[in-house]
C-alpha cells in the first residue's frame, strides 16, 4: 500500500522520501556541523497516510531547533550543554521554504522562492494590502527594476526566531492570513515607500535603503516595519502630549490617545499641571479627586483601544516629584491598597529635579505641593521652570514656595520618598525616572519650549506643549471647536545595527538612515493634527543603535572595563558627528527645520557644552551655523526589543539577558543563544544581572554627552541587592548625567515590554 501525502494545494501524491532528504540537505548546505542525515534521524518522522507536507516540514523545523542546545555528558560524568548556533539557521531555512511554498500557491506561480514583484504589487494593491500611492509614484518599469534588484539569498541571514517574528508580525498578508509578501519584498516595499520624497532619484535611494535593511545593518521602527507601503501608513512609534488643568484638556488628550493607539503608537502623557487630591475647584475646597481618576481614564483607553487586537495600547504618565499626589501615583501598579485607585496598565514616570537629588545626598527634607495652589498663591507654574547651570530658575521658585507660609505643603525626608520609589521599582519595575533638569539643560531647542516628559520607552526628549481651547463657533451649519495647538511630540526612529557593521561604514550608513527617518516625517499619516504640526516644526528624528553588546563582544571588549567606557565614548561621538553632518547636508538640499533660528545648534552652544573642540567639530559647527540642520532633534536610543531579534543582534544598549536559554511559547520550546555565541566569545557575553551596574551607568553617562535626546536605559537587580546598593545606582545615574531610567529589571519579575519603539 502506498502512503499518500497531502500537498499544500490540497492534492495528494505518493510519498517520496527523497524529497524530504533533498529539503533537509538544502537547509543544511554550507552550515558547519549540520548533517542532514542527523536531522532526519532526530526528527523521527513517522509517515502516515494522508499526512500533509506542512506537518512534515514542521517536524523538521522543531528537530532543528531542538539541536541548537543539547545536553550531553562530559568525560567526568557531568551534564553539560553543547551548542551549535547553525541549527537556528537550518530551522530558519526550513521555515522560509514553508513561506515560499505558501506564497507560490497564493500568488499562483510555480517557481520555488520569489515570484514576480510587479505582480505582487498589483495583487496587494487590488485587495487593499498596499496603498495605491506605490503604483502612482513608481512606473511599471521602475517596480520591475526594483524587483530584479531583490536578493533572495539575504533571507539566509535570518535565524529562526528572526524570520518567524518577521513573518508573523510584519509581512503583509491576506484577510485569512494567506502568505503574499516574502521577507525581501517587505524590505523593498519599505524602501520604495521611504524613497518616494527623493523624486527623480527615488529608485536609486530605494535600492540603497533596501541594501541597508536587507543586509540587517539597520532596523526601522515597528510601525514603519508594519505600515510602510500599506493604505494607512502611520509610521511613528510614540507620541507625547501635555495635559492642562481642566476637563477639556484631560479629555482631549484621551481622545488623542485613542487615535494614536488605534494606529499602533504609544503615548507619553505629562500630568504635572493637574491639581492634587482635595485641591479646590472654582473656590470649593477639597473638591478635587487628584490625578488618579484621570490616570484610570487613560488606563481604560489603553485596554479598550487595543491596536486591532495585536497588542493593548501603551502609555506612560509623568508626574513631578514635588506633586502632592506623588505617593499614591507611585503605587498605581502595585497590588496593595484600594484597587479602585490603581491603574495596572499605565506605566508611571517620576520627573525629578536636581534639587531633590542634592537633598537626598545630604539626607534633607523635601516638600510636596499642589500645582494649582502654587499658581494661585505664587502667581507662576512651578513646573514651567528648570535649572540649567548657573541659572537656578526652578530652585529659586521652589525655595520661595517653601518659604511662603500661605502655601500648603507636605514635608517629607527625601530618603523616605526615594525608599517609596525603590520599593515600587523592586516590585513592579516602575516608576521610570526622568531627570528633568539634566534633560532640559541638554535641550538644543530650549529657545522654543521645554521638555516636560518622555515617551513610553524613555528615549525621546523633545519640547512638549499644551493645546488650549479657545472657543466654539457655529458657522455654515457646522460646530467648530477652536484650539491653540501645543507641541505634541512624535518619535520617528531607526537604529544602526552595531553588531553587523564596520566602523568604516558608519558615515555612509548614518547619512542614509537620517534621510530615511526624515522622509518618514514627510510621508507620515499622522493620527492627530497637533502631532503633524509639531513634526513639521522640528522635523525631529531618533537615530539609535541596536547590537551594542554584540559590538563590544565582536571587538573582544569586556563590559566591566575601562576599555568599554573609552569605546563607548569614541563610538557615540562618531555617530553624533555623522548624524549632525548628515542632517546639515540634508538642510542644504531640502531646507532647515523651521524652528532652527535661535537654537543651540545655530548659536554653537550645543557644541560648546559638549566640549566638541577638535578641528572636525569646529568646522562642522561653522557649517551648521551657516546652512542649518534639517532635523531639530537627531539621536535617541530605543530599546529595539523585537526588531533586534529580526536583525539577530542584542537589544538597544542593554547587555544580554542570558547567554542561552529555552523559551516556551504556546507549548513550543525554542532554544535561544546570544548572537554569534562561540567558545571564543563565551565569557565576553556577561549576563545583565551578573554585571556590576555601576559600569553600565558609567557607559550610559558617557553616551549621554553625545546623544541629544535620551537612551532607553535599564538597570538590572537581583533579590540579593541591598537597598543601599539600589539607592547608590539612582544617585550614580544622576551624577553621571544619565537623563532617563526605563525599567528596574528585577530578576524575579516578568515585565511588560513596549514594542512600539522597537527599531
């Protein structure tokens, strides 16, 4: 009796074991220590009548994955792990072969691999997968030329986790999840979209953008990866909005949050102007419910507007440390207390002034105020000022508030406040930290506004404003609500993959990435008008890096070393120089950002504050003064949690979490290893929780000098860490010039990860 096997198109044919052998051999071709016969034997396929080829392929993939890490016994009888990373690539190829076959059936071509790119563009445009603007911008011949430029073999750069993530989350599919688009076609479509503003040179730049992405030398932000080329192309990762102390502003920001979340963005919300619990309303004392009810409102929106079911909405809320509602705010994610005053889906962030940190070091007291009462009694908004060097605008006004006996306050030991923060951080990973004076002193656009808060992942530092309601008009049968727009920040991110580049490539690659990010602003479909206006005003981008630990390991540099600190300083100074130079060259070509006049870029203060005094920096500063910059903000280092997996490198500027481990998802066990892990570099990959965090803090401080915005920077602790050690970490961050702290990652906790800023 012949065993019949079901093909993907539904047909049956007699079993051909030779086809399985051929597929295994093809998957193992050129990969060291990957024997296809060994794969077949370990797969233990039990062929059954009616079995599908897809099931056979799945068994082979799982067998390959399980061979990445294998337990064996050494000569002394000890159980040890043997690793062979190449089996990840075998599994990736087998997974790719699956995609190729599915795409061929959906798109009705017979070739194994890639089909006609022009035909794909036509098909996906017809069913609404691609926007019609691609065919409007590119001629048939141009699309054909770009299709011919695609390099299918670059698919073999993916490991299994990377290609699986790319397929499941980012490839454009049909309504019933039919496979249309293949990995290299996703990269080319993104490249085509981002090259549209280049006019007559768009094909040339599309090829350059494609080469960068397909060689995994860079990553784009998650919304860009998912939405470029599609009908609704919202390409920005995060947005930041300020809330005024009134109902219209509170609900206006909630509406904006829902629109942002609907289209894949996360929101940073500054709530420091909202009056405290028991503050007065229209003269009635003890009438205010404080900030917590409004945080719960934003929490409910995050849950309700869940981004097409792909993930729940994400938001961080920032409150000033001197706000009277601080204690309850810090506890919003904890499990103790009244659950009606909790917001478990909101990520709290505390805005900390230098004055508090200095009092903390001296073990002095600190006072909490109601911002509404401060305005009534003192005549100014305390939150609108910050300290910058000798200019102590915030401290002077804060001391005046403390000295005014007519102003109510709560006086607490600074150490007790810090203990409260640390307790929550150990339990929940939050609050995030925003060192407001450090951030604002480094702001190159302080002439045009102030930075009140950061985004969800805490790498963005740009001017934040407050939209204010003016009036409601009735004209021509329509009701018009008129508002004066404030600055609503957008994050337009991409990242250099340090794990895959040579230093000699940096300048050229960064110039292309700056151009790509700038084009995101030109092309973006903004969900909120204020975000579009602010993006046009500053043309802010966030050039970041992934693969930092990978980069150090590739160069034989240990994390806990002075060599690491020197390498970080040199590398990020070069990145900053190339980014500023690229933006200046773009300004020559396309014009400077509208708010350039009066900025630290124009006056030269930006370069002076960072002691950029070499000949190359002096020459660049002069060129910037003459020609301007295209982008008012340039560098921001995102966490790159998901896209670094696609690029097979380490995330952001973090050390690896583990050298190797086995991940369980939905009953599947997937062995994972650090990038390019080998006997030679095994000890260079020191794991995050075993690293002395003071080295990480020093490195972050060194990088901060060169990053005009901020870094998504985590601290790693274990239950064995003492309170004194954790306190010393916070103080060291402040003293080293770290601008923001993202999570405190306690080994005993599992934390929610934001994917919006992955880039």
